[in-house]
């Protein structure tokens, strides 16, 4: 169960660390509290999460479970950040100094004009997905990106990722004769090998 009341922290069976301040959806002179992504120092996500909890700030650190094998052969199940280097906090903008002055915080994700708020629905969907099934990190993929097929009979072939109504496909290009063919793939079967260079939406 997610910790949604008081300042108590709950680590659910599916690996969601979450807490909600007693103030709920508070407002201040800067307006309504919104969700923001916080960039952290390496391996400081949990430390910063705990600090924000102590400050009574609503925060969300998605976790997943992984089995780690030590050099001596022992195995342990660990709760690791789903998005290494990031967590989420719900604040009014005038509270950003509380976050940025906390140990482990680097910045709020945004631009020179200010941090970018995240839609409430995006955080809610992430929470619901964590509750409903197992998530684990995956390289970020964009349509038009050059990718490599990792497994199966087409392993090591490269192409460009495209989106079609029936799902994702990798377009395999034969540069010499300027021909191409597309094969349907599962997102877990490909890995990025370069940036997006072209728009390949069907």
C-alpha cells in the first residue's frame, strides 16, 4: 500500500516509495503545488527522498526490485531507483529552495525560464503501473532512433525504430542498394545505438 497520509513512509511489495504531506494539495503565493522532477547526485536518490520526507514535502521515488550477486556468491534482493538520478516532488515554486538545499539535490528539471511541472496524471499513471505490475529500467527510445536487435534470429542487426498502428518496428536498411525492410519487435528486444535522426512515424 502506498503511504498516502501523514508523513509515514511505506515501501510497497512492488517497490514504490511514496509519501504525502499532511497539508495535501497546498497552495501559496506561487500558486498550486505541482509535481517536479528532481535531479540528484549519483546514488543519492534514497537519501534525498528521506530528507524531503522529514521536511514534510510530498515526494515519490519509484523503485524496482533486483537481485544482486556479490563476489563471494551471496545474493541479495535490492530495491533500486527505477530512474537513476531522479525522483519527484510536489511543491509550490516558493518551496524549491527547501528541495535544492537538501543534501543530494542537484536541480529541478527545466530550462532557464524555470522548472517544468509534470502532469498529475503522469505521476498517477506511474504509480498505478507500479502497483499493477513489475517495472524495470529500460534505455530510453525515441521514434527515428538507430537501434540494435539484442536477441533472436535477427540479433545484432541494426535499423531505425518506427511506430506503426500494429506496434513498434525496426526498419532494416541495406544502404548499398538503398532498400529497406521492416520487422516487428518488442521494445525489450532492442537497444539504442545512436540519437534520433529522422522522423519515421508511419
